[in-house]
């Protein structure tokens, strides 16, 4: 069985990545979301083990020092990391995995030699709209909003390093574009749109 593919999705905070990802996960079959570890506190409604594994700094540092993360970074003052074991287990079983990680994490994976990932950057239609969405979400303090907007400018400058750029103006269009990238990558790796391998009797038919 061939290994599953890795997809990286990055975006400045508030661009709508989580909203798009929910749609993509509902639309695309056999796609696994990589649940990162983070030292950030859960937002109201966030359940441990769903969007994130919430851990303290000590636990994070222990995992990091033991080589447990495929990549990790400090983002907006908190640590975030991708579990090596969880990702390798899924891809080893032929499943595609989607990583919601920041530009630093994406750069680590791009520079490393052991991971081959397709990277997608989600852009807001404008910086003004990004600010409106971030404030409109109502989950951050004024201080955190400012920090995230400052970081957004730096992150947007990294967009050109990515394989695919998707502007999240209309939500449905952006989700469809991302689903199309995943579908095309599957075709490249001789898989059906649902992620399963193209049957060998079709690829190498016996003589008649
Ligand atoms: P991120 O995960 O990138 O930080 P979210 O998915 O939380 O961003 O989206 C930030 C805010 O913008 C949310 O309130 C969300 O409902 C809104 N939003 C997301 N996509 C769109 C869109 N295409 N048009 C208008 N608002 C959007
Ligand atoms: P949030 O706190 O809004 O959930 O996420 C903040 C940022 O951290 C986002 O840019 C998100 O992509 C990034 N992030 C989440 N998990 C990881 C991870 O495992 N590694 C890295 N490098 N960034 C992550």
C-alpha cells in the first residue's frame, strides 16, 4: 500500500481557515485532521482531544525533547506541535492527513528531507477584512487581536513559498478549491477521488 499524502494549510489568524477546514473535512472522504498539541488555553467550547491536545509547557517540552514532534513552533506566545507518531500511523495506513500549522512549521517541513507535503496558504480578501473577521469572531482580547494582526503581516509575506494560494472571499469557493487540490494530488498518486488506490486490474490489466 502506498503512504497517504500530507497537506499543510496555513493562514493568518482570522482568515477563515478553521471554517474552511470544517467544510473540506465534511466534503472530502478519508481525510484525517492532525490534532496538534498546544500550550494555549482552550477557548470556550473547545474540547481537549478535538481541535487540540491541550498540554502544559512541561509536558510539551518533554514531548519535544523526546523527538515527538514532526515540527513545532512558538506562535502568538504559545507552543504548538504536530505529533510525529499520530501522523505516521495515519499515512502508513494509506490515509491522507491535513496539518493546520503556521508558516514556521511549514518551513520546517519544507526544509526537512523526511516529509513530502503539499502546502496551501489561505489568504483573506484584504487586510481590512482580516481585521474585521478577527474582531468579529470575538474570541480574543484587544491585546491578542493586535498581536495576531502584527503577526499576520509577517505571515502574509510567506505566502509565496506555498504550492497553492487560495483567497477566502466566498467560503464555498475557497473550500471547493482546496478540495480540488486534494483530489488532484490523489490522481497524481494513482488514487481515486475518495483516496483509495486505483484497482491494479485496471492499471495493469492481464492479456486477453
Ligand atoms: P482562522 O481559523 O483562520 O483563525 P476562523 O475560521 O475562526 O479563522 O474565521 C474567522 C472569522 O471569520 C469567523 O467569525 C468566521 O465565521 C468568519 N469567516 C470565515 N470565512 C469567512 C468568509 N468567507 N466570509 C465571511 N466571514 C468568514
Ligand atoms: P489558534 O491558536 O488560533 O488555534 O492557532 C494559532 C496558529 O497556530 C495558527 O496559525 C495555526 O495554524 C498554528 N498551529 C496550530 N497547530 C500547530 C502546530 O502543530 N504546529 C505549528 N507550527 N503551528 C500550529
